[in-house]
């Protein structure tokens, strides 16, 4: 049994030396939430966290009252987000985690993170690229990259920015042939780190869109319907090699469309 001195000593530790329980943490696996659809993934994450941690804060408060020792933080730790986002939008996942943290009333929710000790996957890079916007939005979700210092994270962000920059190579003039073919040099410079897609637009209408063009490859002629002499614009978009979606830089290049000289062949 506790004697009076032990009880008084405990009270003194709480009042004078600020004894407390720093954190209680609930771990929640999110692997069952995986989906190829961003909205469904986010709904699954929110539902699972709010269901499993519904009483976490209340139980923590009850423990405080029962034992008379304050618990400073009630927190949740989830599966590293990079392992479950796949090709889904990582920023939407961050918002789902924040909504779940707010609903449960916890102080912190950890897990908007990746395990990169052995290198980066494409999912890790997408999540890392979303961290600046995630930080600007605020919230209770804590971002982390296990195995990296802040300086290393910043260096990786800088490298991604450099890799997303690209050289654009588009001829200033396109030659239209009567057969519907167009001569126009479109090239993805071999020094670029990203793939590119070219879209030819005239009077607000896209008349041609290329496939994905890898660095070092080029297009010189292609069939186009509805392209007339005059002004046109080539939209050049960086493309994610894995998903085929827009990524990195983009550029608009104004060109002149002219009728090919008589007798000129492709």
C-alpha cells in the first residue's frame, strides 16, 4: 500500500517538477484503405481513423482523472502515406488525415511520410513534392521523411525542381500540305529529365496532340485536320513517365502556319 509520504511526493512531482505523461499514441494501419481512386482512398482513410480513434481522447482524459497525472498529447500514428497513395493525389491524402485528426480531437497525427533510407520510389517523390503546399495549408498532420535531415529534404526538393525544368524545341514555322500533313519539328531535348507531350492549338481548338515523347526523340511530320495558314500555338507539357499525367514545367510557343511551297514533299 502507498503511504502518506509517497502520495505527497507524487503530488510534489506533479505540482513542482511538472511530472506528466508526455504522449499516448494509437497506431492504425491504413493498408486496408488502398484504392486507385483518390476520393475513395481519402474516404477510406478518414472513416478508418475516426472509427478506430473515436474514443482515444476521451480515454486519455479518463486516465488523467483516475491517476491524477496529466497526459500532454494524445496522438495517432498511421502507416506511412507514401506506401498507400500509389498514383493518387498525395495532397488530398494530407487533407483527409487533417480532417480525421480534427474530428478525433488529437494533438498530432503522424504518418504523412515515407521510408527513404534505401532510396526513393515515384510515390515517395510525389509526396515529397506536396510537402511545401501541405505545410502552407496547416493542420495537425506531421510530415516526415524517415532517414533524412531537413537539409537533405530541402536538397531533394531542389533537385526535383531542377529535374522538372526542361528545354523546349519547337520550329517557328509549320508547313501545311494539301494531303493534310504538316511539317513541324517538335523535339524533346536529350538533356531533359522529363517526357513531353505536344499539343497544337489554333483559334482555341486543339487540332493535334502527340503521344508521349521521350528525351532525345523528335517529331517532324504528322497528319492534322483543320489547320489553316495563320497563327497557332504549341503547348509543351512535361509528363510523368509512370502515370502519363501532367508534371513539372509547361510552355506555350507561338508559331506561324503557312502553306507548303508547290512541289515540296515530305
